[in-house]
C-alpha cells in the first residue's frame, strides 16, 4: 500500500528542488491558516451571526404579536423602529411570493431561515438577502395581511470576517513571497553547478567556476572544479603524448622513403614504400585521434551550411534535408565536421554511394548516414566503436584503416550530449543514426 502511495506521490509532486522546497515551506503555512480560519468561522463568526439573527427574529416576533393583539400602538412602534433601528415596515394585503429568494449556500441565509422557521413556522415567511445591497427584505404573513420588513444587513451579518480573512491571507502571502526569494537564492547555485556539469559532459570547456551558496554547495562546486581541471589536464597530456609520438615517427619514415628512392631494385622499393605509406596513414589516424582531445571553443553552427560544406565536391554523397535553414546547434565545428567526414569516408570505403538525411524533432537534430555496401553483422555493432577494432583482420589495411574512425566519431558525438546508433540501412548497407540536441 505504501509503495503504491509513494509512486503516486512521485507522479503528482513536482520534480524540481525549488518547487519541492516551496511545498515544504508553504504547505504548513497554508494548512495552519486554513485551520485557524475554520476554527474562527465555526466558533466565533457563526455563533455571533446566530445570536444576531435570533435577536432580529425576536424583534420581528414582537412587532408581529403587537400587530395581532394591539393595533392601537402599531403605528407608534413602527415609527420607533424606523427612527431608532433603521427598519422600514409596510403592511399590505399581498400574498407571499411563490419563488424563494434565499441563497442556498449562504451561511447568513441559512441562519435566518432556521430562526424564522422555528418562530413563525413553515410557509408563513419569505425573505431575500440578494435584492438589496445593504438590506434584507423579510415578509411575514398574519391572519389577513402581510407585514414587509426592510432590515439593514448589519443586524444579522458582521463585516469582521472580511477583515479577519484579509489579515490571515495577506501575511501568509508575504511569508510565502519571502520564502520564494530565499529558495531562489539557495537553488540558483545548484542549478549553476548542474549547468556547468552538463557543459563539461558535452565537452565544452568550463572556465573558472564561481562557488556560491551554502557551504555544502560551495564544497561540491569546489570539488567539481578541481575534478574538471584534473580531467582536462589528463586529456591534454594524452593528446600531447600521442601527437609527439606520431610527429617523432615521421622523421625516420621520411628518411626511409628517401633511401628507398635511391635503391636500384624498384620492385623491392615499391613494396617497402607501400608499407611506409600505410604507416604514415596510421600516424595520420593517431594524430586525428589526438586532435579530437584538444580544447576547441563551441560556436553556433548552421546545420545546413555545415553539411553543404562537408559534402561539397563529392558526387557520390547524396544530401537530403528535411529541416529548416534557421536551425543552429552550439558545437565544436571542426570536431563535428571531422566526425561526419569519418562516417562518410567509412561508407564510401565499402559502398559506392552514401545517402545523408537530415531531420529534426522538438529539441533534437537527427542525421542518418547510409551506404549501399555489404554492411556489418548485428552482433558487431558495439565492437566497432572500440579503438583499433577491425571486423576482418584479413582485410587490407588500406581499406579498413587502424580502427579509430568510428571510435573518434562516437567520442565526438558523446561529448556533444548526443547519441550514435548502428542498424541496417534501406540500401542493404549500414545505417548510422546520429542524434544531437540543439
């Protein structure tokens, strides 16, 4: 039972920390004011109105009895009540109205009806409190005539309830407003920390992060800043190491190529030169992997312009766009360009044509890169993203490379907060689905 209640509360309650904290602060205040209002309404206001209504009905009963038993003094009493109590009394031979003038849910009408019924009985009275703004019209039947009373509302209704509700509601609103201001100031540092973590997760460099808020939040922000700097330092060191190794290996490879050019045995030098060229392509892949780890500032990029630039000059790449020209994404342009170039070159390596489809949803841009090649087995979808992994070791290196292309692409997409998935394309080849937030 408690498990079901817990799940239900999780569904209806807000998810944000600010709104949950606001409920914790505001709910007791509102509940307390409601209890105070109910207690006051029941024990003070209703009882006061009941006493005032009973006193008024007693006065009406007195005038009714005098009219029935002492007609000689009725004019004197009528004038006295009119001058001293602001009553207006008329006597006529009319009949009681058939349509009730009572308000069903009015406490004042309910109290007046109860007292009139107990004193005069059913079908011997009629009243309305809505016809006049500041008066209540009451009609009481005698033996042959009808007595009409116009009584001020303050005889049966006290206006203190309005003042009480005002004094109960206004301070509560002030307290809740103050609580909202304080909660905003307390949750703002948490929101800033979450945004900084999100940026860092997307590969956006976070400058000096300012710690603010409570001591616990400051401590978390400080540790996050230290962690981000350590990770950036580690990535830079790894990139510099790979770049340095790749650069240093180029010098002996260049000397070997020069020496091979001087050999008289051209068939041997040709085979060795091909191996050296392959080694240079491998070094290029290492350098590309190292460049992917270097810091690059993000900028707003027009999606259509980016892909037109990528596919320009290639007749084998077909671009089909279903998105607006006004869609921009904040990303590292060179890294994103390198990612899609890797995917396109991978498709052209095993297929004859590459088909690119651009589409968008509410907050996501979806890119489909499809080829008409042989594709890859479904059980290898996860393995191809591993660095240096190649599907078929017997394939020539000049076709499959060193196995860093898809690994680089996945790393770039993940650093931008996106996802990359593989499946079978509609052209019987491989389909690469890239989703990026914008």
